[in-house]
C-alpha cells in the first residue's frame, strides 16, 4: 500500500471505524488481496445491538469488524503477513438516499473493496403499502454511490448484499413474547411487525406487498451487478438465509445478534467466493 493511501486511511479513522484485521482461519486466497475494505449501508453493517447493548458495536460488523466470533468479511480477505484497513461509513437509520454522502467520504480512502447493504429502512419507513420504496429510485441511489466511490477508486470491487427477508423476521419472532415486547417498545418497522400475531386478510395483503417490494429492490441489485463486471451481488443469499431467534439481538429483536452477524458474514463470503470475486 502506498504512503498516501495509508495516511488517508488513518485520517479517515477519526470519522469512521478503523480496524486492523487479524489473520482468519480461512482467509481468502485472493490473487490481489485488498488493502482497504469499506462498508456502506445502515445499522446492520455497524453492528448495532449485536451484543444486546444500546451501542454501535462496529467490532461485530459482518463486513468490517474484528470479532473472532463473527469472522467478518474484511478479516477473511486479509493476506498472510499483511494488513487490511477496514472502515465503515454505514449509519444508523440510513436509507438508500443516504448512500451518496457515505460514498463521498469513503472515496477518499480509495477502497479496493466496498460492500453495500441497504434497503431494510427504506421498507420499514413506509407508512403503508402505497409508500413502499420505488425500485428505480433505489437502484439510482445505489448506482450513484458506486459511481462516487469510483471517482477516486476506479478499480474498486463492489459487493451488493440483498435486503433481508423481513417477513421471515416476523415469523421467527412473533411466537416469543420477549421479542414482541421489544418490537412494541421500539415501534420499528410497523409495516411488518405491527400486530405480529394477526393473520387477517388485510395483514396478509400488507405482508405480500412488502415481500414484493423487497423482491423488487433485490432484483435491482442483481441487474446492477449483471451489467458491471466490477460489481458483484450475493445473488439473494442473505435474503434467503434461514435465520433463527438466536440470531436476533436481545436489545430490539430486529438487528442481528453476534451469531446473526456471523451468519451474514459467512453467507456473503460464500456467495461472493462462489462467483470468483476473491480470485
């Protein structure tokens, strides 16, 4: 890594989370391992609530953390005898519209790999089915973020992660009274988690609309990746993951726990590696 990029990476750590990844047991056998890995997105990529505390626990991030319990993507990409500078620009509550500002910061560290996981808040912020996100606008925001990062890092490899299955989240947690209490207390994502034990026709129609919306967002991610050889996707792997109650944070029953973050890390790595992203 050249001295200028190293200096920029260290300066950026004051505004983002900087971690020097340890050697993982199953490090990627990449022909050109990265020096800088960045993550863009929302609180999932910041590790919020992973340990049950009301904190942004970036050490548990599936993408750029350092926890051995998670074995994050950045650690898996660390070359033997080298360093990976892993920084997260993801933000609590972020939607696709926030990616531009995140990318505007991330571009200055000239990343080799950038991950993007966004969309859950776009869906959860909808007041009703008529307010669900527009797939075309979502795609435009994601593409804009890619273009911004490329303005200083034209060779960056971008990994797009599918929007999780929020209806499965509801199904996993609705039978547990503690999780229902947490959902009620946080009052987050009511379009999915509101009245979680209802099986009325109106509820089923609402959940079906949410599912179609998420499918639309994920289809846009696939289309972006298909059109660009330097953009990769998980091909819906995270959305299809069969997570369990133990994979949910004891803080809010919404964000991933430490084991949930580990599951995302493994799922994303496997999906990307199967496509040859890491050499």
